[in-house]
């Protein structure tokens, strides 16, 4: 099993006219992916999660990809007990309110873990 730290970047469209988009960098997310596979498999697991979120948003009436876009911006192999700098900073303040999303894959299916 390998563990990868995968980060995403979100772009937000500030234009009201879809013909002339004005994209700005916004927030991103951190994923810690434990997988029996390669870096590419960890990226694919995160993209599967984002794709499911897009489908859920579309089902709820949102127009996906017009105002926001999210993509994988960084990936690196890390130790299984890896914590992000943001998690470490929060620990120093006493409580981790915004942990990275931990993901395990079982037989190619991504399972998002809730616990930190």
C-alpha cells in the first residue's frame, strides 16, 4: 500500500457573461489517499470523488463547471501517518477542525474516511 498527498485547486468565474469568463484562483482541498497502486491511481481516486460530487450537484439543479472548476494541482508520495501543514497548525491550536479528506481504496473503489 502507498499513501499520497493530493491537493486540488478551485477556479471561480467572476463574470456574469458565459461568453467572457473571468477566472480567479480560490480555495483547494487536501486528500490523503491510501491505495494499492501508483500516483496516477491516487489522482484517479480523487477525480472519482470530484466526479461524484459533480453528479450530485447536477441532480440538485446546479450548473457544474460554469462558475467553479476544480482540478488536481499537486501529488506526492508520503508516509502513512502524514499530516498536512494546516492540520499540524490546527493541532498546535488545540483542535483540528478542518482535516484533510482521508481516502482508502478497496478493489478500486474509493472510500472516504470521516475520522481524522
